[in-house]
């Protein structure tokens, strides 16, 4: 009976993960019991302590890409004439990096054009059959067509001084019409806003990355000030 209790305890420890305490019981009821620690590793935790490594993947993909975002957009538009509203360096179904460029063709349909980041060659092109609201597509297209600065130009504007661009897309959320552009600078992902009209580049202060950076800077300044007062 006591052996069953030990087995049940060990099974519970395995399910929950962490450290459990079990008692090794002798064959007869009067024999003293001894305590033993049973440690069960929790495989559900990430090797890096649970941190998201998505940014590291973006940085690695950007470093390995020979074709820039702007060049990928240009290649997609040569293949599928129209208006580009988005470009993103992403992994395909085989976990191979590829530029995915969304283009509204002359037929008003949205195409997803895949461009090889090593050669600039168009790999595939197909009509995007996503479940997005048609009104969102219409709004994106209208914003991009009404912009003086194209997606390609926005990518080039950021790449000139703000690192390697990993994505560019229309942002028409009412907070300031422009292009949302992500880049990697020194292994750190940053987010930028490129104005539709002037092409001016500014930090996207609504993003978590920049808010976190600002808080870190303020926290460091406060600590320095307090330390100097002491």
C-alpha cells in the first residue's frame, strides 16, 4: 500500500515539474522511513529562461540577407506591377528566410510575392487569400497610392541611417499617416515612422521597444542623479 503512495507521489511530481519530496518505505509497516528529494526537470521552460527569441531571429535573418527590403520591393514590382503595401523578411514553410512583399496588382487583387533574400529572384507569386476585411485592404491601398513616398522609398530612407530594414508596411491607424518600418541596429530591433508626404523618419514612440528604451534611459539618469547627490 505504501509503495503505491510513493509511486503516486512520484507521478504527481513528474506532472507538475519542479521538486517533490517522497518517502522511501521499507517492506514492513514498522520500519522507519527516510526522506528523499525527487527533482523533475520542467521541459516546458525555454532554455533562455522563457525569453522570446523572435528578435534574435530577425537580427540573424537581417544579417544574412544580401538583398535589402527596398531591392526586394523593386523586384516584386517588376514581376507584379502595382502598388506595394508591405514587405517583410520572414521564414517560409521550410524555415528558410524569404522576403514576402504584398502588392496590389492592376486588377485590384492582393498578391503575395516571395523574393529570395540572397539573389533577389522572385520565387513565387500568388493571390493572397487571407481572411482580412476587404475594407482594410481598400484603406491600405488608398493610403499607399495617395502617399508621395512609396514603400521602397521608405525602406531606403530608414536603411540609410537606422540599420537593416526587416519590414515596412502601411500604417493608417489615424495617429499619423505613414509607413511603419522595423530595422535591426546592432542586434536590437527598432521601429520607425516614415511620413507619407515628406519622407521624414522619426522613432515610433508608440512601440514597446522605444517606450522601454526611454524608461531605461530615464531610470539610468535618475539613478545617476541620486548617486551623485549621495
